[in-house]
C-alpha cells in the first residue's frame, strides 16, 4: 500500500487534528451522564467493520440489499444526471454497493469524446484502516483506470481536508442511511460540513431508511443469529483496547427497540449485574447498577418531505428521489 493510495488524516494533518476534541473526551462525557451513551464511531474498529459486513447479509436486515437494488436499477441514471465527476464516499466500508456507481461512472468516462484528466476518480473515506486498505487494493485491481485515493479518518476530518479545493465537479455520497445515527441537530451540522466541501453545481447523494412498521424494524436490529448483538458488544472490546479498559462483555446484553414517537431505533447495552469498569488511559472509573444501560446508537427513520426540507435548509436542493417498489428505502440526489 502506497501513500498515493491511502492518506491517514489524523496522523499526517496536525492542523486538522487540532480542531477536534482530545481522543476519548466523548467517552468520558457519554459514560458520566445519567443516561450513559457512547458515540457510534466506536463500533468501527477492524472487528466491528467485519461484523457490520456480516449484518448487511442477514435475512432480517433489509437496508443493504434494498439500497443495493436501487443503486443497481438507477446508477446509470445518476451518472447521466451528474456527468463525469469526482466521487467521494463517506463511510465507505467495503464499498460493496459502490460498485454499481463505479461501473456506471466508468461507462460515462469511457464515453467521453474528449479526454478529461481523472475523469474516473473515487475517494473512499473510513475510520477502519484494515477494511480501507483491503478495499483500495481490491478496487485498484477491479478498476485499473480508476484514479483512487483512500482517506483514513472521521467524516469531520475528511470533509475539512477536502474543503472546496477541487478543480472539477464533485459528488459526495453517504449511503446506508448512516445519517440516521445523528440527532437532528447533529445531522444539520453534518450537512453543513458536506455543503462546505461542495461548490455550486456539485452533488450530494444520500441514502435514507424510510419509516415502516415496528416489527420489521426491531427484527432487523435483533437478528436471530445475534450478529448485531456481537457488533454492539464489540464496542466495549474496542474501548478496552483503545483506552486500556476492563469491560467484561459477559456482564452486558444487547437490546434494540423502536421508539415510535421519535421514529428511531435505539440500541442499548444493559448491565446484567452491579460492577465497576475502569478505562485507565482516560483515568475514568464507571459504576454500573443491574439493568443500567448504555445507549450506543440511534437509527432514525425518515419521511421524504422532511428530508427534502432539511437538505434545502443547508443549501442542497433535491434533484431526484429513487425508492424501491415497497418504499422501504430511498436515495436522494441533491445539488448545491
């Protein structure tokens, strides 16, 4: 793996790093609240990324295959609307669904009558170095003409790094309804950063999970094989490794419930018995009572009209929306 293909933002860009809080401050803040919580970014060490890829293949977990169907059906149309542009993916993971877009944009680049520098280019961004390296190598082999640079870092680091410094049109995309992991205020802040990394005429493609019956949603996050439970519990293993902790995973159990008032899945880890946990690097000790919970993730479910209004408030005008026939999932293409 060469620097040409992979840039580590949080190590090589100190000016960016200085704008963010000290590593672990969010853990301290979350675990010392009355309702303990942890940011979803701690799901994604290498093991967590592997488990999430397994979740995506589960029979109960409809979002990945449904979004993949939409992309397979409409990728050529998306490429035709935007034209040849620099593709930037936030939270790329294994880039499995992205192949539909890459193939469509490769065809678009090959059809150009005049040569355009880097007409077929892709920037995957992820916080998991292991999966990002594997993805970059695989994509370079599958698409030898692809101009490719992986960015290892958070969304915030990547969007700040990218900024508006691009000489050609750009499309940022955020698939998997990952925006549902943000509160409304957090998603407004995120969309503002996305908008800042785009110039007039650039595009943003957003995947959103649409509102649906409670029983469908809860089954998707409490799968019969308990892969989601392992994914949730792995967050504690990640904290143990990262901050010299002593979480005992056997002392917690996974649960996901659908909050019908706020239209969101809420994922918890419940303490099975009273105990104390230490995170030595953070100089933090946490007491747990039996039944006390840690909120590890929310996953908001959306209505199309509300999403369009929120995007518009951040200067992103909806161009077109695609859904599956059952209207379980949506892709929204918007433009600055």
